[in-house]
């Protein structure tokens, strides 16, 4: 059973979103996603200032099994990429909801289109 924190929002493509309360959100991949991918060996995060569309591929996580695109859950501008992951990609595996975050986004919209924890858990269960 994956860890699905109730205070976060989720996408069908396994990104999580934390509302920072200041017009920005923090984005990462879910525990379910990092578990499916396996040990991370490389992470590429987007540059600050980059404009992204909802569902646009904007980051890459590469594991021993595969490389996967990470999609922006919402439209906005990248406020910050987690540069620490360049030297420590394993943080995505060890702490996907903490130090393993990928990027912060200044929103152009709201979070209403995203799934809550219950809906995301049901989505994951349906995939298995």
C-alpha cells in the first residue's frame, strides 16, 4: 500500500501537488510512482522562469528501470527547480513528499481539477 497523504492533490499521471498558500505549489512524483520506477539514478528538473502548460512534460526522472517524463499538473511558471536532486536523485525514493520534491510552480489556475487522496488511491487500485 503506497503512502497517499490526505493534504495533497494528485494527478492521474502520478504527480502530487502541495498548496504552499502563497500562489505557488510544490510538485513531485508520488510514492506509488517512485515505487513502480525503482531506484532513481538521474533527475532533471525545469529551470526557474519556464512557462508550462497543464499536462506538459517538464521534468524527467530516470531509474534503473526506465526514464519517465514528469508532467506539470497545472499551467503556470516554474518558480524553482529542486537542484539538490542532481547530486542526490535517491531523495525521490527516500522522501518523495519531502526532500524529493521536483519543482515549485506559480499557478495560473486553481487546484480544483486535481484528485484528492481518496480519488487517487482508487485510481492506483484500479491500475493494479
